[in-house]
């Protein structure tokens, strides 16, 4: 029972952090009651997935589900969430640079 409560607290804190970071980055997302978030990254999801994977970050590309520029990210520990955001910022920056 204690583990479940602790997991809920970690999930809620992580969700708030990720929502805040997505808003700062200007990324649209779908609010969730689950432990994952659908976020519109504005670039082909498969490309974002592959670039994050090379950095050790695993997300799900949602192109196969009709969302070509969305990824699904699982809410992790705060350390994992911070690493995800740091790497997502880098990937988006690289893709913006490449698009110029």
C-alpha cells in the first residue's frame, strides 16, 4: 500500500514537472490521468525517437497511431524526467538548426 501511494506521488510530481517544461518549450500535450503523456514535438516522431534513443532515452513514436509529430513519454523519476527534458531540448534544437 505504501509503495502504491509513493508511486502516485512520484507520478504527480513528474507530471507537474513535465507539463511545466512542455509549456516553457511551447509544446502542446494531452493532459493525462495515466503515467504517460502524449506530446506534440513538431518534428517527425520517428526522427525524434531515433535521436533520443541514441542518447539513451526511450519514448514511443506515435506516427503509427496517426500522430506523425507526437511522441509518448512515460513519467519517470525526477532524475529520469530531467534527463528526458534535457535531451529533448537538444534534439529539438538540432532539428530546428537542420531545418534552416
